[in-house]
């Protein structure tokens, strides 16, 4: 029994770190938009296409790595995935032109797209049912944890330069050694393999088409919620608009990512008691009264408090998603379904940074209304979609 509990803890740690380090690699980008634009003599809006294509290619990775995970197992697929995104992050630091950089970030998007779905399915299939809400919050807290690491690394920007920051992003490759040594395969995957051939992807999807469409639309709103409150906030809003120093930007980013981690853990744990839907709706709607302070604050202190509260709400809603998506997923394709619908939502929301930046360009480079408009609209949309949806909190997923 103790050995099994230890293995379950290793799974949680590995999958949390996998998402943390993946997010770390992604969020390095949002701190160096101006620097990349300066190096390649272009605009911030032009560089945001690298973010757009990274997000747009993530469904490809979710599908590829998800299908591999359903066929060959979650554990080896997760190792291959971590290695792939680490190598591509390192290569991004050597890009000789904006075109080459954007291509590398698109390839990175494929690798990044696979991690969340595989890691989430491995985790949720391995832990006891009573852990799932809290573990969901822990797993999703990896996203702001990665953002926090990128915020800290940004303090070394004067020393490393933007290229050096991407090279540091190769460090997650070391996680493969930990997974290989300590993480067991999903017991649910082993059990399904033992039962023989399973129905094909097309057949399962045809039986759950309405669920798939609903999940994609919902995850589109969720991705607008997260990327709409994060991607342009440090470099464009705090830096270009408010002219804050790198040290101040880094401090505010650290503060709001601490809020994000707390929000994910709080609402993930709460969802085990009050239900997934209720927890998400509360978190989403609480973001609305925070909008004036977050997007229209006039001092670094006000902006820092607003950003802290906003990310409690945003990542509070997100903290329930790893458990919720895996619970409502068709069991036969659980390695594929959560990641693909999540990343298709990313695809549909992938133009967010470019949309917000374009709106700001037409408002004399004022990002406040673009940020507040997106966040407010999708908060209401999430509350409606989730509030009228279903949940499967007691779903048996093999973890005990």
C-alpha cells in the first residue's frame, strides 16, 4: 500500500513538473517580445505571430502524442514529449531571422501541445478519486508555476539576453530521467490493454460528437480567459504602456503567479466538495469586479493587487479543468480527448494576442480596453457554458 502511495505521489510530481517546465518554456516568450522585435527590426504585433502559431499548432501535438499515449502508454509518451519541447526551446535561441524563429515556435507548439493531455490522463488515472480535485489544482498550478519561473529568469535578462533565456529553457530535458526512474504506467491503461482491442477513434468520437463540440467551445473560452489575461500583460501592458522597469514587471508577474497557484489549489480542492461546475462558475464570475483594478490601475501597487486577484480567479477556474475534462472524457480515448479538445480551444483562441495588440494599436497603444473586454466577455461565457453543462465527479478512472 505504501509503495503504491509513493508511486502515486511520483506521478503527481512528475506531471506537475512536466506542465510547469512546459509553461516556463512558453512564457519566456511573453517577456521578450520587445527585445525580439528590436533584434529583427520589426513590431511587437509582428512578433506576436510566434505566440499565435505556437498556440495554433498545439492541437496537432495533442493529437499525435495523445494517439501514441493511447496505444503505447502514457509514461513513454510523456518522456518523448518533454524531450521534444526542451530541444525546440533551445533551438529557438539560435534563430537567425524572424521567419526561422516563428517556424521553430510553431514546431515547439506541436511538442507543447502534447504534454498537458498525456500528463493529465496519466495523473488522473493514477490517483484515488478523493484526491482528484486537489491534484487537479496542483497539476494546473504547474502553468502559473512555469510563468513564475519565467518571471524570475527575466531578472537575468540583462545578462542572458533573449537568446540566452531560450537556451536556459532546455533544462526541462532532465525531467525525463526522473520519469524514467520513478513514474509507473497508468493502471487504467494497463487494464484496458489486457481487455484486448478497443474501438477506433472515429467510432468513439461519432458516439460522443456533441460532447466533443461542447468541450471544444468551452476550452476556447477558457483559453481566451488565460491567454487574454497573461500574454500581453507583462511586456506590452506593463512595459510598453506603463513604462515599468524589468524589475518591477518581474515583481508584479511573480505576485500574480503566486495568486494563480493559490487560485488553482483553492478552487480545485473546493470542487471536490461543491462540484466541478459550481467551483468554476464562482471563480469565473469573481473576476468581473476585479477588472477595473487589473486593467485600469494607475500605479504599480494597484496593478499588482489587481493582477494578483485576477489570476486567483482565472487559474481558480482552470484549476478544476484537469479533473473535469478527464472525468467527462470517453475512457477509451482518454489519452487523446482531453488534450485535443483543450488544444483545439487553444487553436480557436490562438489569435488572442494579435487581436488584443491590434485593438491597442487602434487606440494609441492603450491595452486596457482590449484586456478588460476579452476577460469580461469570456468570464460570463465560461459561467454560462459550464453552468449548463454536466460533470462526472465520481467517475471510476482506475486510481482507486
